[in-house]
C-alpha cells in the first residue's frame, strides 16, 4: 500500500492549489488493484480506519519533508471515511499529528463524503468543527450524489464542495448535468464556499466547468496522480509560477513528472 498525490489547479489562473492524497495498492499476484475494488472491502471489514490513518500519516510526513527542504508548499487534502469519523478521538489524533510532525494545520485539508455527513449528523458536524478550530479546511466530497445534506449545507462547518465526477462524465449528452453543476456552483457561491470539479478529462469538460464558474479542478486532463517524489518536483518547478495559460500549465506539469 502506498500513497499518490493528484494536483488540484485553479481554473482561472492555472496555478497549483493543492494535492489530494490517494491510496494505492499493488498486489503481488494481481498487480495494481483499483480503489473501486479494495476500498469497499476495507470499509466493510473496518480496515478503512487503518488505511485512513496510513494515508494521513503519509501526508504529514511529506509536508514535514517539504518544510525541511524549504519548498514552497501547497495543502494536501486527505479523505476521511465514515468509520474514521465515528472515532471519538479522531480530532485529538489529528491535533497530536500536527504537534508530532510540526506541521501547520493550514497545510492539511479534510474531505468527507455526503454519506458520511448524513450518518450521525451531529457527531460528524462536531468533528468537522474541531478540524476547522485547529485551522484546517473541510470539503464535502462527491457532492451532488446525495440529497439529505442539502437542507443542512448552510449549517455545515465547511469551506468548499467537490462536484462529483459523474456529472462531468456525460455532460455533453445530458444537459441536466450542466444544470446541476451550475446549481451547485451558484449555491456554493451564495454560501461563500469554493468549488472543485473532479474528473476533468477533456478540454470540453474544462471549458464547461470554467464557464460555469467553478473555482478549481483536477483530473487526467491535467495529470493523473503522481508519486511523492514527482509531487515534490512539481512544487520545485512550479512554485514560483502564476497565471499561466492552461495549455502551458498542462505542458509544464507533464514535464515535471
């Protein structure tokens, strides 16, 4: 098991805004096992708590290394599973990790899914609030795939929403998806939240989410997830760059890895 990091870019300037930490598993016989296969098994067995802590510590270790090398840093987003959120001491564990690694809380962002928020709403909100009190940002991941949180969205202690990739996949053939994306972006803007479009794979998808006012984006159109070493290379090569065109940024990112 190891962790890769996918860049998240500002859709207006093309600047590198953050990385998302993504767990990977290479089986000795089966080779690379996609997360869609092993994550559900880990969640069902309860091992997702161990996996989640492994990813969290990997992110802290990488941030500490960047600090030691005096590299211009960006935040790393870490996904928190529903089972992790049910742990009464999760916020305390996170606070301990900040102290242990000497990492400023602004460099870690926590992502939770809508389904996690729906389950044990009050307890989850309390944990998310503790994350923000520590100084970290919180995002709702896979936004748009659930409906129960919509009525509570204005009360959630969050900073942004990630629009689920399923709305981009067939957006050229399903006009309703464009309406949904537009609605999410407008709603987020009214609530002073920023938006991230996941799964951008084509220039058409990029132009659409940009035209609709989405703030940030990630996906294979820019670059797939990369190793910790390549993420560091990106920071070293792109750290001083701002306001590049998407074409130039795309090429530079490719060269960096």
